[in-house]
C-alpha cells in the first residue's frame, strides 16, 4: 500500500538528486531529506577519528554512532532549507570535501550505520507533513511504500560536467575524464555492495535528465506528486 507521504528520488552519483529534491520539496511545501548528507557526516566523523583507507570499512559502527550522537549529527531545517548539522553548526563545508567523497562508499556499506541513518530518515519524515527524500535505496529499502518513486539518471558526461561546475573547476577534457572515472568508481561500489545496493525499485519511474533543463526535471516530478495529492 502507498501509505507514506514520501517522494523517493534515487539514482547514481551527481545525477542531480539533491538539488532536484530540494526544488521539488519547496514547490510542494514538503521537507527535503538528503540521506547522502548523513552518510557524508558519518564519514567526516570517521576521518576525524584518524581512520583512512581500509580502516573506513572495518571501523566499529557502535563507536561511530555514539560519536555521531555526541556531536549531534542530524538533518536540521534552517529557514526552510534542510542541511546536515554537526557540532551545533551547518556541516556542508566539512562533508563535501574530496576526502569525504572518496571515503563515503566504504562507510555507507556498513549495515549498522545504514540502520542508524534509516531510523533518522523515518523519524524525521514521520514528524512532518511529508518529505522528499533522496539517496540510493530510498524507494527500495527506506520507504518501500513511498507514494512516488523516481529513479533519476543522466549521462556520465553530463554528471561529470555538473560536478566540476559545482566545484567551480574548469571543464576541460582531462578533468572531465578524471571526474567521470571517479563517479563510475563510486557508482560501482554503491551498486555492488551487499546491503541496500543502488538499484531501481520495480515500481519507480525512470527519469533521464541528460537533455532536460533543471526546471523541466523539477516540473516533471512536481506534476506527478500533485496528481497523487502530495503537497500543496
Ligand atoms: O551527491 P552525490 O551524488 O555525490 O552523493 P550523495 O547523495 O551525497 O551520497 C554520498 C554517498 O553516500 C554515496 O556514494 C553512497 O555511498 C552513500 N549513500 C547511500 O549509500 N545510500 C543513500 N541512501 C544515500 C547515499
């Protein structure tokens, strides 16, 4: 039964899930929950412990969760925009570093950490009028009864170009090739892990944003959300 007032947006790295989910949530008057930001926050904490490389895959999840709770890792609504907070302040600058990005797939493969993230997402979504939640396993595992599931993809070149642009880097062939390889490595790791791998839910609607403008992509989801009676 589609009981949850949730729009699930899943897809590979840099497909535009987060910015799209944020705009859809604003249009419909729902909150946006970025599950990747919590995995990034956990990775930040693991790096702050001094863990690197293989250590990130073998860390003690109980110790990491205790530290996440002590340091107050959570998704917090700050004037209509929900972001990860850590140590009582916004954590965006600390969770979007290259070091966090290259470690996050190892950390997110640890089942007990996934259970912790999923519990935060479910509790936050249940508390509000509804939520747009983006990630890799939102429609398959976290909210299998979401009212609407979208699987957002884009070509590797479009995704690499977007990431370089977000970081303000020049878009030349060498950088594009590098970034495309980094995204492919993360997608492989996220798709091949044993628990909650990146995969499209059988009842998700595929959306290829390669040749759509950002506004068209957002409007496509908002229209379907409204037709299901979600949001305003
Ligand atoms: O924004 P970007 O596409 O770079 O990734 P993200 O959404 O911030 O997610 C960062 C990482 O967290 C992913 O590469 C996955 O390893 C993990 N993740 C996950 O395993 N499950 C989710 N629901 C969301 C993110």
